[in-house]
């Protein structure tokens, strides 16, 4: 990956607390190549040397914990009891957890299992090589000009996250960043998530 051997002081956060209302079925447990969708995402994220990896669950959280067993000291489940309040509540739950030595958080969506490892690699390269974690900074991949995930939020931006509300996630705090770096990436899965049955079928077809 071209990254340091030591753990990177970044907290990776995977959001998976929603009720999957548009899908009609519980997304995190939908099978992709015989494994739950969320497990594929978490395994991919854990393959990188993040200091911490957190999965934020809410709806059917206990069911997820029982279905997915990940043996890694860096990994923790966090339960968001206010998951009906939207993505913002899950992000706030994640920043309340863990140590304060992190240089920032990298926010993933639990329904992007085909996100390429090279995309994560490129985002980390930009953060590390440019020392962006030292400033108020957002780093975000784009595909054909459309911003996607994962999104990096530097440590000095984390206090702003305590103010977010609703289901639009961290977007409202982007205006406070001194630097918002867009990283063009040839990976459509940075902007595609799974909201409908057709989305899921397309995902399955691509994974074969």
C-alpha cells in the first residue's frame, strides 16, 4: 500500500445504524459472495493500519454483533440508541468513543462493500504525505466530479461534529474547514451505495 508499517493515528468509522427503510430488508446482513455486506466493509477497512476501527450500529445492532465476528484488537462496536435521528447521531456517537490521540476520523458507509482498497489507499496517501491532519481539513474522493466516501475529517474539525443534526451527516461543518481537498478517483463505488433492491441486485452482479 505504500503506507507506514506502524498504525496510523486515524479512527476509521463505519456507519451502519439505519433501518434500511427503502430497501425493505436489513442491508448490513444482505449477503455478498456469501458474507454479510457489513462484514465485507469492515474486513476491508481493517486490512489498513488504522489505530481504531469502529462500527456504529443501532437498528438490529445485537443481531449484527452476533452475525459478524471480527478478531482484531483495534475493532469495537458502538451502539447508537438515537439512530432514528439520522447519520449525524451515529457520527456523534463515534466521536464520543475512543482515545484523544487520533489525528482525525475517516468516515465510511456500511453499504459500500465494493469500494476499492486502492481508493482508501489514495485518500490516506493524500492525508499522510501532505500532513493535512495538522489543520482544519476535509479530504474527500470524487468520481466524475461527484463527492463520495470515505470522508476524512481532521481532529481540529471534530468539535464542530458535536453540532450536527439530521440525516445529512457531516456536510454542514465542511464550510468551517481551512482546506477541503477533493481527490479524483477512478472508482464509481465511492459514490454508489445500496438503498434499493435494484441497487443490491446491481451490487451482486458486479461482485460475481
